[in-house]
C-alpha cells in the first residue's frame, strides 16, 4: 500500500523551568493510504503528545527536538519548522480531540463554528454551502438538524463529541488524527463515530486515520495495524488481530490481560492489572523501560535497551525475541 504519512526518529520534549522531559523518544511510524493505524498504551505513555506533534499542533512548552515528517510527498523537518503553514493544518492533517467541550467555542452556535472552520481555508464558501455540508455529516452520526442552532453547553457530552468529529472532517483532511474520540461515548455513539470514519475512508473523503486509544479490543475492530507505546517509545507493531491474539512484547500481553476482551478464546482468562507504575521520564531507567515491571526481565533487560526484532511490518523490542525470524 502507498505510504501517506511517515515519521522517522521523532523526539519531542516538554521544557519548563530549565528542565527537559522527553515524552516522545525516537518514534518511527508510517500510515498507508486507506489505512487506520491504532496507537495504544497506558496513560502517560506519550500517545496524546505524539498526536499533537503529528497534527502539527506542538507549541511551547512542548518542543520537537528532531524528526523527519513525510506527508503526501513532501518532507518537513519538524524541529526547524515550529509554525507550519495554516493551510497544511486542517486540510492536509487534522486533529479529532478527546475533550469535546474544550474544543468548541462556548459562545458560538455549532453552525457558526462550522462556518468559521470552513471559511478559514475556503473563504469563497457561502453560509448555505457550509451549513449543508455540516448538516449532511451530522445526519450521518444520527444528530438532528436543530444541533446547528445549538450552543455547545446545550448538547450532551456524547452529542458534543460527535459534533467535534464532524467539524474535524469538514475540510476533508488527508490524515485525521483521532485522540481517543470514543472514550466518553456510549456503545451506540462509539459505533456511529467508527462507522463514519470508515465511510469517509472508503469514500476517499479522508485518506488515512491514526486512531489513539487505550482499549485494545476496540482497536482490534477499528484499526488495520496497531502500534504499542510505552514510556515514549514504540515497543511493538503489527496487524491488529495478531497484536491482541498473539502479542510478542510482555507489555502488550499485560495490556491484553488487563482488559475484558469479548472473544470466546480470550475472555476465559482472568483479568489482571499491570503491577507497578510507568517510569518517571525525567530519569528513565537504563535498558528496557518496562523491565522494572516485567515478570520475564533478566539482567540484560536492565542494562541494554533492546532493538526492534522483526521487520517494519511486524516487530517487538524485547530481548526475549533475539534471534527470532521475522
């Protein structure tokens, strides 16, 4: 499949009070055209920060230290271009945020917000055209026309999140980065949002989705491939079904065991939490960052950082896999 977006050796850090905390550390990923790439991990693993960087929204105190960003045929060096053209954001790459209430202007009606977003990039669009486009997307998510005249505070949390989904896709961005867009929704609303994203992909309205979540069973049904992040690094990547049913990295296995998976051959397992806490990224441990919590860790794990074993289609960074063929 054709590559739509790719990043190589991406590093980003929060800098404040003379202290630098690197929260994205050497991440390399690619998104193919027509694909949904899932990114999962515990809270604080760096996945939402990665989303901000990929959506070109990194602002101080978050700084991009290094990284090559390839988008639809053009290379950008993010560390040198902190303020990319506004035309690139929204049209080429857009962000679907998790906090629906904070993402909407509380003093404007939904139709006014939609019109402002469209006209910022397509100034010749008439109000009627903008409202028609917004209404059509709202109806796909089961929202009534009256939502256009409502203020954000007049909508429920689930309705606001669906409205944010619509507004994020109004400009038909090539890449949509969805940061836990279903976490505050009920099951039926989750299904509607996922269905809309799939429809937009199939119709080539958008050309690729990076779907960030902590729910591996959800990603198994949404994503084509899944990347697992831990302490700022990608520790495993592979096809979504294989990541849940035949994960290789001990951290991925622990994530699967920590949630109730509605699959007959998995749900019989006992749900177990992951012992310990993620490392303090101000002073990450040497070697494998998961070693202090890993039941399989040995001396080498605590001394040397493991490289990814496998190939770019399927790999895991764990010393237990050394010598294993791709």
